[in-house]
């Protein structure tokens, strides 16, 4: 990009975010088909066994960034989960009950998050909050949910804070936590870029700080020449990129949401700066990221091929690759084509389907007429691996979620796996080891067993 486009491009990034906010929808749609027959080993009648549970429905809620700085890519997640729920509903439901999924827009604004979650719990009377998205946003409501004893399941954030069973007994993470992810990324940098100067670029909240914590456990402090943070409300990251360039950083490790990964790439190009980028899975979905790079550059007056520019970015993944040879991809593509065919079939959509699958697993384990406590007990009893490439850590003393990932490189719009799946814990002394298990296959029916 030419330097003359700098101011216009920065302003355009803000305008693009605003346009995305206008375009995004603000509520979900739910299936209108009649209740399925379901199945159970028990002949007991279906009852209204808990708030949000009737004889025919299970109503759950969520806060999602359908608008705002985290909307690009992430606004796809709830519709994807809902598509999976519609598929389940059309094939018998959960013991005959339909899942009704109400997700409300919080704009990635913690103040709005508190408001919409209060509405879902106190007015809509949901059974559980499912996959509330965002670290700063969910922190604004996690104490309320636990005080109300509402199951707070599979938070869409890898903050280590969700794994606090004494403080947040109702809350469960799902995705790989950021400390583990930082360790796995940091181990890769330590092994492959020994002697290189390293910089960190991270979101200035628990998301980024947890990631940095993990990185610091693996990357020698003497290698790190710059640490630069950003806040999601300020798209002017030029000073941060200039500082990393001036420090001579040859490798930049980023814990950033997709919009800011795109801004990092474009600001670097403007400076003629080409460090190797190692990016958390949070901000590296190839389809989302390539589209953002193209769109932001175009708004600034430049024409680039974003998909080409992101080739070579190093990242990690805890779900299978988007490949026609993978059973989960085949299943989720079938559901996508039937229920959300206009949505991009990217990593965000795959994420939504995967976490939706895990929720259905948990509800089946919770029993035919579950209380809220039954769902918590079911998850604590351990969950089958499902679509994840590594096991879950769930127990009565551990609510963290997925324990590992594989490293990959973005090539031609997909993450190409590099090496084996690695697992670790969140301690500085915990080893990073190769996972000896194998990926589970998707069930032929597309629905998990109890």
C-alpha cells in the first residue's frame, strides 16, 4: 500500500466496522417445526423440570457480538450453532424437546452484555446461558449468572478465569484456553525461531494477557524486544506497529481478534515491514481474515488480494481442518447447506456447529427431565471428545475445556496442519506433549448418543 493512503485507510477501518454493525442482525431465528418424538430408556413423561424447560422445549440464551468490532467472523457463530440445533430438532430433538436458542446482540460492549443477559435470565427465563462470546463482555455477567445459579456453559472465550470452580461453579469454558494456547505457540517460536527477535501484539484484557502469560512460559525473555497492546475501540495501531518495527522484531506473536490481525498486517505493509506473523486461532480464520484485509485496503483506496497476503501466517487449531475428507466437515457442511446456506462455511461457522454439538451431548447426559444442577453435574462427569482434536479436561475441579491443538500454516485459504496435536496444562512447569489419541468420527446420524 502507498503511504499516501494512510489517514484515509485508518478512517475507513472505523467506517467498515460501523457498516458491519448496521448490516448485522440483532436476534436469532428458531425452528418452527413440530416437536420430535425423541427417545429415552425411561417411560417417564416430559415435564417442566426447570426454568426454561417445558414438556416440548428447552430455551437457552446468549450474548453475541452481532455488531461492533468483534462482529466480523464472530457474528456467524450463533447462527451456526442454531443451524445445528434446528437439525437436531428436525430429528427428534433432545428426548423429544426442541431447542429454542435466543441470542442477543451486545456489540462487544460489556455494559450491553450485562443488560441483555439480565433480560435473558430474568425476563425470558432461559434454562442456561450458552456460548456467551468475549472475554471482557462475559466477565461483566459471570458473577450474576453464578449468583442466580444459571448454568453458564461453554463460554466463547479461552480466558483461564472460567476455570474457577469455587468462585464460578456454574461456568464452563470450552475452547482451548489462552494460557495453554500461548504455551503451544511459544514453544513453536522457541523451537523454530531461536535467536530471532520477537514482539508481542495483544488485546489489553484477559484475552491478550492470558496469551502473553503462556508465551512467557516458553519464549526466553531475552528474545522479546517489544510488547504492544491495543484496545478494540481504537483502530489506530500504527504506533504499536512502528514500535515493533523500530525494535527490529523479526517475529510478531499476536493475540488479536480478526479485525486487529487484519490491521496489523496492513499497517506492517505500509511500513515495508514483513515480520513472520504467529497468530492465535482467535484471530486467524483464513476466510474471515483474508476478507477483512481485502475490505480494509479497498476502503483506503488500495486493491490487494487479502487471501494471498495472509499466506504463511502461522497459527494453531483445536478443531479439525476444513477438509472434505473429514467426517465432521462432511456433517457440518450438510447442515450448513440445509439451514444456513448463505453463511460462509469457515472456521467460525465450524466452531458454532461444534460447540452446539457439545451442548446437545451435555443435555442428553443431563437426563430426560433435567434440573439446572443436572446439566452442571453432567458436564463435570466428563464429556466425549466429539469434534475437538484433543480431550476435554472437565471434572468437578476443572471447568477449562479443550486441552490441546496442532500448529498450522495458512495456505490458499485454509490452515494446513504442521505436526501432531499437542496437549499441555496451564502451569509453567507443565510439559507440552504429543497427544496419543485419535480424532473421533462424526456419528452417522449427526446426533450424539446420551
